[in-house]
C-alpha cells in the first residue's frame, strides 16, 4: 500500500512539473487559471531568468560609467571654454583644481554608496546627497586653486562647472532611481527561491514571505513525497530533490533554500552534495527562534541589491567587465568579419538547397535554453536539432561547403549575434544541444558535475576548445574531460585569460587537422 502511495505521489509530482513555465513567462496575462494555480500565491509580474536578472543587477556599473563620462566631458568642455588658448594652454593652477574636483565628486559618489539604490531608499534624499556631493566637489576645486595661487580664484568658471555637473548628475540619478523603482515593482530585482523540505520551517518561511512580499517562493521539493502535502500555504510541492535537478523552473531560481532541520546532519550533507551539481546557490535555513531572527533571515534572502562597486573584484564586477569585453570586441568582430560572413552565406546558398542558417536549442547560463545560430553545414533534410547523432569523420550529412566551414569554424560566426544579445560570451564553455547524447546516453547524465559548466555564459571559444576538447563527445571520459576543463576555466576566468584564449583560438583550431568538426 505504501509503495502504491509513493508511486502515485511521484506521478503527481511529475504532472506538477512546470512544463508550461515558458508559456507563463512569455505571456503571463493569458495563462490559464490552472497554470496560475500551479505557481501558487507568488505570481511575479514578469518572469526573468538568472541571466536577465543579472543584467538588471549589473546596471549599476553602467550608471557609474555614464556618470564618469559626463563629469569628465563637462570638465574638459569647461576647461576649453575658459582658456583662450585651449586645454593644452591651460595653466596647471587652473587645470589641477578642476581635475581634482571631478575626481572628488566621482570618488565620493562611490564611497558614500550612492550607487547602491537600496530597497526602501527615498529618491529625494538620494538626489539631495548627489547634489551635495557635486557642490562639495566645486568647493574643493575653488579651495585648491586658492591654495595653489595664494590669491582669490576667478569664480565664474568654477560656478558654471559646478552648476552643470550638479544638473547633469541630478538628472542622471533621477533616471537611475526611477529605473530601479520600476525594476523592483516589476519583480526584476525580487529574488525567486525554491525550498527543499516540506517542513514546519518551510511553512513558517512561506507565511512570513506572503506578508512581506519581497521574495518569491516558486515551489517546494521534498524527497519524502509520501508524507508531503500537495502544497504548503498555497505553494505547490513540485517533486523530490531529483526532480529539481532537471526541472524547467531551475533557470528562474536565484537560490535554493534547504528548509530542513540543521541537526539532521546526514540529510543536510546528502542534499547539499546532490544539489551542488546545480549552478544555483544553495543556502541552509537555520530555524530562527523569534520573529526578529526570522525577519533577519528573510532580509538576507530578500536582499537583492544592485551589484557592489566596493572592495575587491567580485563575481558581479567580473561579469560586467566580461560583458563590456563581449560588446566591444564582438561588435568590432562583426564589422570586420561581415564580408567573410556574406561570402559564406552565398557559398551555402549555391552549394545545396535549404536555409543559410541552422538554429539549435542549447544550454545557456544557469540552465537557460537559448537558440544558437550557425551557418548550415549539413543537408537540410539531415539536420539534427537535438544532436542525437554526433558528427563523425566523412559524415555523409555534411555538404561540400559544410566541410570547409566546419574545418575552419566559420560556421560558428553567426553566434556573434548571440554574444551581442547577451545570451553567449566570446569565451566560455561551449554550449551543448539540449538532450545531446554520447552514445545512447544523454551527456548530462554521465558526469555528476555536468551542470557546473552552466555557471557561466557559454562561449564561441573556450579553454576546453584550445586544449583539444572540442567537437563530438564519444565516451563518458570525453564528457568528463570537457567538464573538467570548463570548470577549470570558470574558476580561473579573467580579462587577460580571455584575451589569450581568443588570440590562440584561430591558430590552434586551424593547426589541428585530427579534430572532427
């Protein structure tokens, strides 16, 4: 009887899988009542995956970059305007105070936390602080010139500079503040979590989260389905921990919270080990004693600040730097290589009937499904969108032009569009097709740490590619080596490593005639 009950619960859990999540995400207003009920009481106004939320969090770096450009541009413009012979003829006693004033303003904006845009922060107070910093920079510039010259400085230029900088920063930060307010209202900065453990801890957390409404609990997973209810405080129980590993909701989850008794050390270790294979962060919820501790715990979960500008380079700043690298180099590459891409497209059209491009659904950041673009290298009637059969030497599906563009990797060039869209990076783990098989087994099932490679955006080239691990994977050992190299890159990633990988990619790929591509 117990086995039958377990089986029935398991079947119910699979039926509750978020198979319609993409539909809900794309058009939540037209979602059916049944589909909305499956999501429980937490219904985000907009469904954003981890990559899209990350783009919102990294906006603070764009804000600061814009401030730096505006302040320095106004400083140069005013220096040019108040100096008859131009900036180069400007005396040091006038140039140094203006430069110092600009750096004081930009330094104070950062050190005083005026790019944090914290939840609950009042916009008028923030704008007043920005204006005060700009005025302070102007006073510093005036004081420095008086100190350098020993005379009363000419105030007209400094007053004009201070006024323009104040107005510009006020307008910019008014726009930044309104953008952050809109993101918070739409849920773009509201963390989405799932709970593992249908326990009293989970019930209490959900009840408190419903009152606060600053965190979304998308679902509950529990290994003990036979004893689990269908829902907790309206939040559906979607399956066991194993179901979470492949659930379609995973790309939308910011954090996995273990809501089980920390004293059950063996179970905590087991679940933590299993869930560590996912790219999502895992947190253990320690049962708070009183309401104050519960609120503090929820504050830590709900805190979704914009990326920090302070301290050593963290993951957010590294992601921003990598995105800037992708945009600048990717756009230049697209312009420079556009003639090659046009000639390739023409050759494909003349060589065989069918579309010029081949599109394939592949794994992206944090299990996101993305559509990757390539030049078509196979016969149109033999296209394999799921990579169920990997390419072999003298594969009869590959066209004449296809052999050339695959051997030179020209077929990958359309992925520059994926890079500019933010779905891919120039350097990273290569994206694998959804459901790609190694032999008769899905590749993702051969290595426990496979999902670790999804902790960074996939790339057009990568550490594994230049180390010889590219092309088809014919054995579990091939998959294991690819994952090992990808994880090694993720742990070592830096601007200089990326530039080196890009520099050696072409000679390495062209020099390896043994590779099957």
